[in-house]
């Protein structure tokens, strides 16, 4: 059974690099990416990942705020 991962970072190069590193692991599956906290909240509701790799400093809604919203919804 794979562990589903959502990557959240405002830098596309970072998201791509993390996805590339995780894709080589047999038990991990990157199910989505988000560029800011607002997108992260929406993607978590849609994709229901097991793990969210969240950057703390992002535009619109930072990682701490997005994490708080995600946890409040559960």
C-alpha cells in the first residue's frame, strides 16, 4: 500500500525536485502539488493525502495557516 503525498511549495523547482526524489521510492506516491496555502487546503480536501510536505513561507496563506485550516477541518 502506497503512502500518498501532497507537496506544497511556492517554488516550482522545489516541488519538482521533491517529487523527483519521492518518485523513486516504491512505497510513496506523489498525488498532487500546490503552490500556496490556499491551494493546499483545497487539494487536501480533494485528494486526502496521507502526508503533506508543506513550506512555511508562501504567499496568500503561509504553511502554518494552511496547516491550521487543514487540521480544523478534520
